[in-house]
């Protein structure tokens, strides 16, 4: 069955238009008795107002005619007691999000490192009116530049509903500034800043560069920062104005004008905060219901201190079904972010083999494993467990790292088992490859490792963790048991929801169909909740939305 998503005469049909970005829902009469209305929970439409009739047998929904009256006869003991307004996916979040970013839906396709959230994924999602971020983390400046050119070629210069990811790179901090310069040079106006524990100059530079005051007195941003956080103490600096200690040196270095710095002192560093609950990849495994309300309150507190509007607060992590989205919006999310579910999409740069594995996952098929980038610190990422042994092998390497001062100090038998059963190669071979890699990228690493055997061990183990992700991307099936695929429980929840529908086969999983179906289903869930609250009995089995092709 062909579903219809584009029947809203008020909301814009194309991204880039911001007509539905604010104001009253003008033209409601247009919807009264609309013949275009499609289905809804229990057959009750979502895109038309619904009358509520109360009588001795309780409350029931009724259709309304073009004048807003009850369309069919009602009983002598019944009376119209209320009208439920239409529910639109476009209106589930903060309407200012849509106008600020030129998108149609309060829905973000989250960045996925090393181009897994590919240029093609960004182009398709943005064309459909979703907000979307290219997975620039872990790529070289040249690779990012090429992807940006592809995206700009595909979307044109008018589209504003996309951006790229500035990832904190403690081991290559020069990359942060180089990335910022590239974004400014190429005119990318949305940046998702993630993994930062504190503000970095590159974030402040991007946030403050190009600030101007409009004729209405409002401060206008050239670049919008989305700060991805999962802790209160990390959120606070992004919710606050940029500190003098960073602004001063940027002005002294000629990167900011003193006018830009003056304006930066009056607004928060980030206009949008992405709260990251239990998600695929780097995660603190916090429950959305605990973290989101706290950060929304914090945004209000900090904004009140500085006397400006609070930044918008959206949320990602664990969103794989319509009711999960609906509950995030109900908890006050300005926008929602998905990640894991998009990795199985056709536009994802993960191999077909890896995508097929994701499509089989249930919600418990995930585990925490050591992160390649911060291995020595014991930082972990959430990965797919089903069909790969990566999590358990990675944890074994971390145990070895904690146990021995060097590779040479390992008992011979244990070292051989590690080479045979985990690394799949002799340590010496891996070390030669590692040296070649760092000779180009960062020769200081080799010098450090040669003087510090524990560091050498970390670099060898990081080779395995890094290659696990490479093998999954390229589909190196001989190393399937070592695939590192970042994934959260949302993937399994999504797989259960789409079972038996057109979205079950991976060839139909486009980032747009995933997004539109989650949004449409969330609108159904909201309608079902409205009906329940109005006293209409609504069994949960009637409330659910089954995926269908939407446009
Ligand atoms: C494969 C994969 C790669 C990711 N890479 C990044 C990244 O490079 N930077 C980042 O900020 N978030 C990254 N994320 C997090 C997503 O952008 C998103 O916030 C998160 O996946 C949402 O939670 P979910 O996985 O439960 O949907 C990644 C997630 C996945 C699944």
C-alpha cells in the first residue's frame, strides 16, 4: 500500500522552505472534512480534526464535516464535547528547529564516523527534509573536502539542512582547527561537535566566526553548533557564552574580530544540544528518560543566568521505533536523532555483509568493547555482538594490556594464543605495518612507542580495533568474527518493528523510508495518546503503525 505523508497544505513540501517553522497553524479549516485524510490509529485519522462525542456509553471519536459540525447522526444522550486537532510529524518537536535549519521534520540523521553516514546518505536525507550530518570523524581533510563537494553538488547552495561532524581528536588536535578552516572555506553552516569534554578553540572559532547583528537587533549565527553531550558538566560550557580564555587568543591570532568576540559573549556557544542517551558507538549508557529532562532544565537555568533564550535540546540514543520517538517528544525533545538504524540503510558505507548482520540483530545483541581511539583510558563503545566476536576479543586485549608491562613480558604460550586466536598475525608484522602508518601520519608516536613498551602494546592492539572497523566496512568476510560494528539496542527494536513489512529486507531500507516511517508512526502514537487522554478506549494493538512506503 502506498502511504501519503505529503498532504499538509500548510507545511512546506520541500526542505529549505521554512513556512512551517513557527506561528499558529493557519488554515485549519482547510483540514475539516478533508477527503485526503489517510489512516490513523484504530482507523481514526491523524491529519484531520476529530470530534469527541460523550454520552452514557462513554466518549467516542466522530468525523467532522466541512463546517466543523458532527458529520453523522449522534444519539439523543450524546453531545460534542471537544475536538482533537490534527497531528503532523512536522509539528512533533520545536517548530523553531525547522525554521532555524531549513528542514521539514524535527529529525536528525546522526553522523557516523569514517563516512558510514556517507555523502549519499546526507544528500538523500536532506532532500527529504530531514536534518543530517556527514560522518567526517576519522577521515582526512582531503576525504572530507571531497565528500563536502559531492554533497554541495547534490543539494545545491541553498540547502541548509545538513552539516558535518567535528570530533574531538585528543591524539591529533591540529585536525580540529584544520577541520574548522575547511568548514568555513566551504561554507558548511551546521557542525555537530562531539566527544569534547571541554570547549576547544576550534569549536569556539566555528561558533563565533561570522556572528553579526541583524536589523532587528538579533544576533545571527553563520555556523550553527550542535553540541553532542551525555553529561551535565560537559553540557554547561556549550550552553554558556564562549569564555574569555579562548576568545582572547582567537582575536589576538586574527581569527576573530573584536566585534565577533563581543557578540559571542552574548549567546551560548551551541544553539542546539544533542543529548546522547544509550546509543551505538561512544556512549555513557544513560537512560534517555533520566538524562533529557535534566539537560532541558539545565539549558533553562544557564540561559536565565545569561538572560538569553535557552538553546534547543534534542535527543538521540535508543530511538528505533515510533513509540520511542513519540516518548522523546513527549519528554520535551526539540528534535530526535537516530544513528544505529541508519547504518543498515542502503546509503550507509558499511559493507553489505555488515548491513545484513545488523538486520538480524535483536535488542540484546549488543555489547560494550574497548574503543580504538581511547583504548589506554579504558573508554568503551557499544557494538554489535551477534555474528562477531569483536567485543569479547577486544576486552581480552584490554585485559592483557592491564596485566603486562609489555608484549615481551607476556608468557610465550599466551602471546601465541593471542596472535593465533585474536590478532590473526604475528605481533612483529603488525608492528611493521603500524610503523609504516605512523611514519606518514605522526612519527612522534613511533619514537614514543620505542621508548615505552606499554605504548607499543597499545598501538599494536589499536591496530586490531581499527582494522575491525575497516574489515566491517569493506566486507572482509574472512575476518567477519573480528568485525567492529557500532550499534545500540535501537537496531534490534527497529528490526522487530519492521518484521514482515517492506522495510524488513535491507534493500528497501533507505535512510528516507526509515526516517519518514518512524516520524509518521510517532504521529500515530501521539494521536493514540490524545484519544486515550480524552477518554476514548484505545487498545495498544490498534495504536501501532506498520511501515509502508511513504513520500
Ligand atoms: C556506526 C556509528 C557511528 C557513529 N559515529 C559517530 C561519530 O563519528 N560522531 C558522533 O558524534 N556520533 C557518532 N555516532 C552516534 C550517532 O550519531 C547517534 O548520535 C547515535 O547513534 C544515536 O543513538 P542510536 O545508535 O541508539 O540510534 C555513531 C553511531 C553509529 C551507530
